C-alpha cells in the first residue's frame, strides 16, 4: 500500500476507515502500514475508497 503525500491533505478519513492501518503521529504526520496481509485487505480498500484525494493505492 502506498500513500501519495503530494495528494494527501490530511483529512483523516483513512484513519477513521482503517485505524489498524493508518494513524497520525504526534507531529501530525500520517503513518501507515505499507505491507498488509489478507486479513487487513478490506480495511485498506475501504480507506482507499473514502480518501477524498484518492491518494491511497493498493499494490498487488
């Protein structure tokens, strides 16, 4: 999974949709799990779907 930080506007919809995969660091930067297994695939797809900027892409 990849987040295009040139597109990301920190809306936080990914954090709401997939809290096991996305979070905000103390400094406000976005953190995410880059390599996901099948058990988290649906959360990753949900996060990509709700991203207003379509900054999240799933690889594979």
